[in-house]
C-alpha cells in the first residue's frame, strides 16, 4: 500500500537528515581544528630549524664523531614511536598508518611507544612490548609530554635498551592527501643536514665543548621532532576526517534527494489512485 | 650603549624579536650574559631565569627558560629554548601545585626510578617558574 511506504520513506529521510547533521558538524569541527594544528606546525618550525642547524654545525666541524648519538651500532632491538589518532571516522587514516608501520617492523625485534588511542589499542591487542602507555590521547599531548617522551627515548637509547629509534607518523601533504612516513630519530642520521655546511673557517666558540653541547641538545632535538610529528599527524587526522565527513555529507544529500523523489512518486501514485477510485465510484 | 638583535623562539612560537642591550641566562655550565659584539658562540641552555635588557626600556624582562640552545652569530643572538615563558605569563598557582606534587613523588618510597626522574625534572621547572615570578615582583 502506498501510504505505508510513504511513511517508511519519510522515516528514512528523517534518519538520514540527522546523520547528515552529525557528519556536517564533525566536518566543521575538523576544519577548525585543522587550522589550529597547522598554526602550531608553523610556530614550531623556527625552533626546529635552529636546533637542526646548530647540530649540523657541530657535526660538520667536529672531527671527533664518536658520540653515541651518531654511531650506528648492531641492532638487536628497535623502538618505534607510532602516532595514530584517538578516534575513527577519519577514512583510512588509522588503518593506513598501522599497516605502514607493520610493514616497516617486518623482520625486526621491536618495542613500541604508541601515541594515540588507536595505536595503543592495536599494539596492546597484538601483544607487542609497550614502553609506556601514558600517552594514549594524541590530542592532549603538549610540549611537556614531548619532553617526557624524549627523555624516555634518549635514556633507553643510552642504556642500550634499544639500538635505534624510529618515528612513524602521517605527513600532511595537502588537505586531500596524507601519507604515512617513517623517520629515524636515533642514532642521528647525518643526512639530516640537507646542505652540509663545509667545515668553514669561521670560528665558533662552543661552551663547555662541542661534544657537551651536542649531547645536551639531542634531547631538545628529539623533543622538537616529536612535537612536529605529533602536529603533522594531528593535521593529517583532521584533514582525513574532514574529507571523509565531507563525502559522507554529500552521500547523505544524494540519498535524501533520491528518497524525496521516491516519496513524491509514491505520494503522486497514491493521489492518482484515489482519484481513479473516486471517478470509478461516481459511475461516470 | 650599543645593542644587538635578539630573537627568542620556542616550540610555542616567537617570543622576542628586537634590539637588546644585554641578555643573561643559565646554561648547562652556569650563568652567562651576552653583550653586543660577542664572538660567535654556541652553548646549551640549562634551567633558569632569562633576563632581557630591552634597548630603550628601563625595565628588565624576566622569563623562565629551560633547555635548547643559545647561538650567537655576527648578525644576531638566537635563543631556541624548549620551554620559554615570560614572567607575566607564568601560572604561579599551577607551578606551586606542580612543585608539591613532584616533591610528593620524590619522597614516596614506592615510585619507580623513571617516575622519580620525571618528577625531578618537573620540580626543577616549577622552581624556576616560581623564582622568576618572585624576582619580577621584588624588582618591578
């Protein structure tokens, strides 16, 4: 009967409309958070580049390169810092990252420092060795937390608990494309200095010594890198969520259009039938 | 008095970009002061108070400054600190709470070494913050 189907269609339209409201709201929230996270990346760049250039200066000038932070050693165990999101509904954001991390871990003895709820849940479920579960919420991470993480990593590295440290995060290429990437944090990769400074003749005084300076800025460097990666990941997450929610909203709109058409047809059908019945009943 | 260009950055952004007569801060090796015409110099920053003597202003700007590097080049003096907070932006009560909490952890018997280490760092930072605020009150 046309009447009941009209009611069904109406109900579905209503439910899709409320879903659309949610996806639309999530899209807007993601957009505003995206702008903030982008701002944070911009703000932290200057700090990172200054630390990096100081480090490169020291590496380039220093003849004595026996620093533990620079020397690659036999890898018995690797530590992976994996930054994922706290929540789903962001398209393939979490899935892509965790799959990528798994491929990179292949054939290595690893321990994991997960950042973000999804990452922690995943590695807990799989039974990986987890260094710390204090950083479950990536959205709440602040500079102080990055300090703590950097301390944990450098300390573990110095105590030889692990022999290399990687960080896996999602790089924000544009609002439409994000890509999981891996970066080696420790031991420090000399190639990190993009344009190697030639050991210039300019004299620079390092106090107390270039080695001491180098050693004490490595944790600062790691902190900076972590903070950058966290923000890059957050930006990517919001970007991915915005895109996912945008298309969800669009789909909902299409469905509503389609259902409205069906509803109108059903209504027209019902009216036509009624008229036919009346005309037939009047006996003309 | 001659001045130099001073730039202060941290992970939270740019804090100072202008002319200064003198800047004093604590490095890992002790207190240093930089004046105009210093030779190229690089050192690692410890935990302590940073005082900026702004050119053309009488008062000294104080800040809590922890970690990072100080770089002096011919063109400018750059402070890239992991934590940098001007005295007026420091949350005194929060620092006080942090101090009490950290002391609590340090004096408890069952806290792990790692927790104690973290608490020790927090305590240092809280003490620096409190000191900076106290100093700026006394000498305003």
